[in-house]
């Protein structure tokens, strides 16, 4: 009986530890059933006169096909205009890090980061769009 209780306690501890090691899933991934999601690392920011954004795509399991466009967009005359971009079709296994920059920061402008993921697992999921908060620049 004592050995049985010890085995049960050890099994419960193992399950609890494994649950803590799993990454948190994105709310969008949970809603669509898509096993991929994107997390911005530091939002969008200005450094040395450049506007920068980046983050990590996570897919579990590895997708059949994958593509991400990471964009820096600024607001101009009522429209969001892409000014910096990076793309990658490497299938995350389970992670893919990506960054984009615009070397010509415009003073007194509004910027945002925009990630778009296209994924398929024996069928195609709708694209995932994710945005950073808006960055309003004073001086660059």
C-alpha cells in the first residue's frame, strides 16, 4: 500500500511538472484551432533612429507548410503603409524567431508591428493577423 501511494504521488508530480513546461498558447490559436501562434517580443520601438519589431512563431506540431510576413507599418493619410518587412517560410519546429526594421524613423508618426502567418496541417487554416500596440514617435 505504501509503495502504491508513493507511485501515485510520483506520477502526479511528473504530470504537474510537465504541465508547467508547456508554453502558453495564444488566444487566437485557441479560437481557430490553429496550432501556431505569434508572440511579439518587445512590441515596437525606436533604437538608434530605426523602428524595430520582432518576435517568435510557435507551432506544435511542425506544420506541413508555413509562411510569416512581419511588417512595420506607419499611419499616413488614413492608411497603414508598410515600410519595413521580413518574411520566412522555414517551418517552426517548434519555434521561429524573426525581426523587421525600418532604418528611416519618421518623427511625429504612428507605427505598429503586424505579423501575418499562413499555416497548413493537412488542410489550410485562415491567416493569423497579430498587431503590436501603436507607437507614437516624438523624435527619432
